[in-house]
C-alpha cells in the first residue's frame, strides 16, 4: 500500500517537473495573497494562496481516486 503511494507520488513529481515551465506561466506563485518581501540582499517568499489552491486541488484529486 505505501509502495503504491510512493510510486504515484514519484510519477506526480516527475509530471510536475516536466510541466513546470508551462505551469509557471499560469501565475502559480504570484497569486493575490502570496507574500513577497524583497530587500537589497534578502527575499522572503510565502505562497499562502498558492498553497491553499494546490491543497484543494490535490484533495479533490485524491478524493476522486479513493472513490
């Protein structure tokens, strides 16, 4: 059971890695609610909205797979 989930997670990570150039054009990581603080030699990034959106999408996908 855990081995199956690890394989699925690996496949998902590979797919996201391959699709990352196109996914970044969608604006993920630059949504309203994401916090970015830039100083001279310091950048703080907290993707709150992106994290919530990804969590909801993954929850729906896993819920559909579990049915």
